[in-house]
C-alpha cells in the first residue's frame, strides 16, 4: 500500500529513468560549458550527482505519502517539506563529495567546491519537483480508484434495481394462479391438479434462473409457453397464441424474464376484459443492430380498461434502460382494436 508506485508501474519507472537521463545529459553539458572542464571530470560529476540523486529521489516518495496536505495545516505542510528538502540536499551533497574526491579529477575538485551553494539549491529544487511529481501520481491514482469504486457501486445499484424489478414480476401471476387453483379445487380437481403441476414447473424454471441475468430467447419462449398453458387452464379458449420467429433469433441472449410482463399485460388488459377470443402474436427478427421483438393482440376498444399498478410494461422499460443504458427501447402503439408492444434488444458483439 505504501510502496513507491514507480516499482509497481513500468510506465512510471520508465518515465522516471527517462527524465533523469535527460537531466544527467543536460547537467554534463552545463558543467562543461560553465567551468570549461574536461569531459572526464564533468562525466564523473554528472554521473555521481544525478545517479545518487535519482536513488535518493525514490525515497522522497515517503515524504509525499506521509506528509498529506489534507491531514496537516498549510504551515505544517510547508515546514515539513522545507526541512525535508534541506535534509535531502545536505545528505546528497556529502554523498557526492565522497564520490567525487575518490576519483583522480585534479583541479575539478576546486570547481566542485566553488559551486557548492548552487548544488545545494539544485538538490532542494529537485526535491520539490519530485514531491510535485509524487503528489501528482497520488492524486491521479486516488482519482482512478474513486472512479473504479463509483463504477462498482453504480453496477451494484443497477444490479439491485434490476433484480428488484424482476422480483416484481412473479407475485402478480402467482397470486392469480393460486386464486384460480383454489376455485378449481372444488369444481374441477383434475384441472386444479394440472395447474398445480404446471405452476410448479414454471416456478422451478424461475428459481433456477433467479441469478441469471440473460437467457437465450428460445429458453424464454419455452417458459412463456408454460406460462400460457397455465393461463389456458384459467381462461380456456378465450385466447390463442401464434408466433413468427426468424431462425437466427433463437440463440440471441435477452434479459431473463423480460417477455413475461408483455404476455401478462395482454392477458390482464385484453383476455380478462373481453368475451371475444384474443389472438396473441409474437414476432421476432433482427433489424440492423437490434433484436426486434413485438407482441400484438386484439382487444375490445369499447371496454374501459382497469388501471393496474403500472408494474408490467413500465417494469420492462426500466430494466432495458438500466441494462443497456439506452432509452426508448420499448414502444407501445394502439391502432383501432389492435394493441402492439415493440421491444428492441441491442445486439452486443461477443
């Protein structure tokens, strides 16, 4: 957690080495130009000064890590770094002094001692530049971690919202089915038994896919047919089901339990409220980059529909927006006695 990030990120380490290589070369040219010194003496000075300062600079990270601007007053913050800069400069000067005077560089030693105040200032300047460099890394990393945590939190919230919306689907249908089973128990036990078995199969599918975010369209349609078989026991011949599905649609992944609210809405607002036979027609085809799914049904326009809790179609609209981040993926149209819901599922490559 507190290790120097240069050792963890090859890009940072490469940038650090490149900068010091540039400083070393510039330092060499400057020393030769200012003091009219030999290449040998200038090279020894440049190598000793910059390599030692580069090594010491790696430990400056700990000053940046432990002297936090947020946790200290401005005066304490500036004082701590001022003292740290002096300590590093003094340590660096003595270290380079020992190295320089180890090599036989003759008169260059006099030049080195004459420029000692400038070297001290140079060491302090490098310290403050390194501190700025490390603080930039710290705040950049903190910003990146914040973004990652925010994305993770948003994903968790989104998944929770999607799961909540999905959990709102089943109770309405289950309660109606249980009421029908209760009514059929005394008048038609065989139909009641059949309905119980089909309801058990339906719930088994629902529970087994409870944590699944997506299923193949073919599996969802298989479950819808089971759902319709249960509703057939309730409504007998009051509705019929047809489908027109392109063969390339079956293996496309769609959100789990996304179709049931479409059919539940049709049963509730068309089949339940009319004496005529209602035809439910499911169509599916790929159009551009979308899987286009539509369900249409006839209804009695003269019958005033009872307003429900608004869970069904609104539920689908919210789920699609949360999952795909797009609006207007669900459209509803009414034309005389025909009600049509069109749903678009983005085809995501891979």
